[in-house]
């Protein structure tokens, strides 16, 4: 007998909070998926007594396991503490970091950011992570691009994380020498993540501090494009070593990346450098080199803000097909010219920031 979404909601509708309202009626059940007997959802708890909230979770899980056809259950709790103060737009000020903390066992945390989407930030992050691992670093990757999580596909990771023995920690998955946590592993592949700001902040903090990362030399955080709640929460709550800004050389992309740089500077997060992605294209038929998006724009921007240009990554079909296939070009073709560009970037990061 297969379990349906309606069955799950009806069962969860019987789980009552201390105020007499069900967790479904109170809007606490989010991102529910029911697939082949596997139930996944987010329990948005908000602020409250920890024991009471954990009891609600335990009762929900117990009731669901009693249903016929249930094979496994994954419940992620989000409990944002307080919302960070908004930027003071009248004075040009910004939200101040509110007790940034290190992630236990992680030596360095580096954010990979972009001003706009489509510039290849996630592809660069995946290849950099694998290249660092190949050079002996213990690497973790947090896919914080909540609305468009692509790292599971790029790293060839499927399935979903399990809970630790205490029922509170999350055990991440691993491939190509990289330990990965992504909201894409918790939700259905085609399911939209429709979350408000507080839910995003709670989920990000849970993926940072409740995941059993183990001992890492570096944790790369693949951020969503732009300047929003996820970026602000990361900068305020987490002790970052710095950020790498990724952009194509075209003027439109550079206009947006300047806003990202300004955001990190207001939060006192160092800009470690910039990467010019899709820097040049070599024709596979004739070998001619073309600067499709222009050239030198990122280098000029880096010079303007006093940050180094860390790498120029070419635009090639091989990088795209390798990422789509779940084995980044650094793994799929480690001796190629494309892979060597990422390997040089990894070596530079080790020498300048991770050594």
C-alpha cells in the first residue's frame, strides 16, 4: 500500500501544539514531499521551548511511522532565533555582525559569491572544491543556493543525508573527496523551495552548525546570486575568512558584482579576490580565440578594489558537460587545459589562505 500526501497531512493534522492548534494549521509543515514511501518535510518551529519543539517532532515522526507504506522519514527542524537588523539606508550604514561563530572542526570558511546568476559560480565552486581535495585538503561544500541547489548534480551525489545517533545532527554525503550538504538533498528534484526570509536563515544555520562536518581544512559556501538574506545571515552568524567574487567580464555582470562587494565590505568580510569566468572561448573547430563577453573587465574591477585576480577560467563545452555528468572537469579530465585552470586556482588558495 502506497502512502499519499493527503494521508501524511491528515496524520500530521492530529499533532497538536500546547496552544491546541495543529502543526499543519499553524503552518509549521513546509516543503512536504512523499515519494515511494519516503516522507520529507521541514518543521518550521520558530522560537520556543526546545524540549517542547523536540517533542512535537518526535510525536510527528512516531505517528507517521505507524502508517502503512512508510519506508523512511526525514524531518528538518528550523528554529531561527531572531531576525538580524536591517541595513540603515538613511545613514548608509549596514547590519552589524551579531556574534559570528566558527563552525566546530572547520579551519577556514570561504564564501563563493556573485552579483547575478548565470556567471558560473556553482560550476567554479564544485571544481575548486574537487581541485583542493585532490591537492590534499579536507574539503566541505555547503550548497547555500537554496532556491537553485545544483551541487548534488555537479558532484554526482544522490540520496539524502541521514540523522546522527543523537537524532539532532545531520550526516552529510561525500563524493570526489568533497563532503557536501545541500537543501537539494532534502527536497524533491523538481520541487520549488518556497520559503520566507526567517526560514532561509534558520535552514542555513542548521546546515552550518548541525551538520557533522568532521575535521575540515576548508568549507566552501556556494551562495545564491545577489545580496539577500542568505548572504547577510552567513556574514553575521559565521566567522568567514573571506569571499571570492565570480563574474563574467561583461559590464552588466560587473555592475551587479560591485553591489556584492559593497555588501561584504559593509559586513567586514574580506574580499580574497575575484575570478573572471567565461574569460575566453577557443573554437573547437578552428582553434580561434574569442572573447565573447569581453575581456579584462574583472581584472580592472579587482584592481579598483585592491583585490587580486585569482584566475581566468575559459568558456568550454567540456566544463559544462562534465558538470552535468556529475564529475567536474578536474575529475573527468584532470590533465586538460580547463582542469589546470582550476588546479592553479586551488594551489594559489592553499598557498595564500589555507596554508
